[in-house]
C-alpha cells in the first residue's frame, strides 16, 4: 500500500473557518494530503474581525505535537499563528526533537486581514531567533517582512521586496517566499529566494476581491502540501501560487459573512 502524504499544521483556530487551522486543513485536503493539527490559540473571529483570542498553554501545545509526531508519519510541517514567546519556544524545542530533516514552512502570522494584531511584540523576536533558522522556507507578506526586519518601511516595489527578502535570508532563514499581495499593479508577484541566492519570480494577474480572508494561511499550507508530496520547494511554491490565485478568483462565488469572506479552497471540487 502506498504511503499517505501527511502534513501537520501548527496554528490558531479561526471560528469562522476561513483562515488558520481550518484553512490549512481545507488546503491539505484540496491537495489530497491528510491533515493533522496542533492548535496554538482559539480565536473568536468572523469575517468582520477578531473579537477575542485565547492562547493554548505551551505545555498543551507541546503535548499535541508529541501525540501527532509519535504516531503519524508527517511529511511536512506548516507553522502559523504563534502569539506568545513561550509557545514559540515550545514549538521550536519540539521541532528540534521531531522534525529534523522534515520540510518546515513558517508563515509569520502577525495581522489578520481585518487589520487586527495577532502577535505580541515580544513574540516577533522569539519567532525570528527561535523558529526562523529551523524553517525550510519563511513566507512573509510585505508588512510582515518589514516587521521581521524591525522597520516601518514596507516594500512598495518588486526591487524593494527582493531586497527585504535577502535581508531576511541574512538573518538565518534558509529560503524566503515574500508575498506581493499587499503591493499594487496589474500583477500579484511573489519572489522565492533560496539559500544559494537563486531568485524565482512567481506572478499572476491581480484579482480585486473583498473575499481574501485566509490568503496567507492558504498559500503557505499549499506549499507545505506540495512538500509533503515530495515536490521540491520551487515546484511546491509555483503550484501554491496557482492554487491561491484560483481560490481568490473563485471566492466571490461563495457567500460567507458580511465582511472579508474566505477564499474558495475547494474551487476545483465544487461545481
């Protein structure tokens, strides 16, 4: 019997189902990858904003990782919302025990689509110092890249985005996929920079839609799903870019909530 590709998401729960753990599991399923999950925080959240956040105690986060990794043959790990330094350290310690040699996709979730802050200031440094060196690839959007670099200057051009990605690489990341969704122009352009400095430009037509909730989570989960399927990083990133573009394009066909609705994770399955 062929082995089943498995991906693990370590992230927060979105009660409205559009981002976080729920978006990751939907994305894994769309890629025909079995999804396991470790919940780091419970959010009271809908398409209009985040109403409350309850952090899961670090020892319970660690226990969830122990349970999954001691039994399931995980092929890739995706990390999302980690709002507290103690939780970040617990996850980093677990990765050092269980994930040596496994692909790890780190999505430095800091702000929700609604604009609500999801991570403490102290956690940014812990994420940068503890987790970033363990990740196969880190996937910041433009504001997150600026925060990681400790600057208020958000990249406004492709050249500026690439320059910031290279600075993140110099901080210890092994590869950086910097996302251009917050930029302007007819194209939405992401850039993948490998440890050897190789630059790949991933471009797609920019789609104007208010239904963009969960785009960052979905893209990074799609990369993790590709890696769980043994694709190399460049191919996994390219397929993830195609997937999120199609999910945004189809998002207006799904009516969910009164605010920023979710992307359509199952655009290829729902007819």
